[in-house]
């Protein structure tokens, strides 16, 4: 496997994952699919550097993953909404001052920037956490079930706003779950069901 500037996993094994090879270059999008328990979230934790693989290695731009190169949207957005206001939270890790307002607009939350995250609906909190990920402009973006609880049309509309924002800044994007629309050039990986 040739090195890429984005995300690369080579021979990675951990838990239900065994011998995973995966590569995404800047601006590329990949979808990791599989049943519950197949290791989708585990894969993202390994890519983020939150867990160390039992075998193989993970690199981002040729180096170990780190918070300056990787940003992750967790399944539960409440794990990452920490500030008293949505706009403050999105601005915490913004790569540039205008990135926070652009990310809020891209997720449809510009009008709710002065609200407390606790006052938002579950779907709005998910969008706020996603805006924070977008504003960071990292080399690699990891999205764990980003469209949970959304109808197909809502998910598709949100993805059409988010995708150009992320790929336009050159981020490699790895997402767990079913693609919300078919796009040429996207990669897919199916994680097999793990049996003990």
C-alpha cells in the first residue's frame, strides 16, 4: 500500500478488527459499514489515536494520529459540547475565526449560536457537535453515525452542505453508517460481523 497524505491503516488488528488495510487521501470520503458490534466505532477510535492497535499501524500524513491532525464526531454529541453557548463551543478549536460561523451556517445553526447546547433538540446538538468538527479543519475527519435520528431527506440535505465544506478544505473523511446518497469516487469498506 502506498503512503498517502491523509489517513492510512496498515495491517491493523484490535478487538473484532483483524488485518485492516485502509487509505484515504486529502479530500476523499470513505464509508465504513457493518452490523452492530463489527468494529465501526473501534475503527474510528483507532484512526483518532484514542486506542492503540494490537498489530499494525495508523498514520495521518505519515505521523501518528493526534488532536492537531484528527477531529472526531462521537455517536453521542453531548460528549463534545462543553461550552455554555453553541457559538463558543464551535469556536473552541476553529482553525480560523470565520470557520466557526461558516460551520454553523453549513449545519443550519447560525440562528442558534447564542443558545446553550442543553437547550437544543438532540438533532440540533448533533449538528452543533458536527459544526465544531468542521470548524477545526483537520487533515482527517471521523464521523461516527453522523445522521442518526434523521430522516433520509434531512440527512441528505445536511450531507450536501457538509461534504463540500470538508472536502474543500482537503480533509480525508471517514464515516460510519450507510451512505446517505451515492457519490462516484467515495470508498466503502464492509466490516464483517464478529463472532466469539
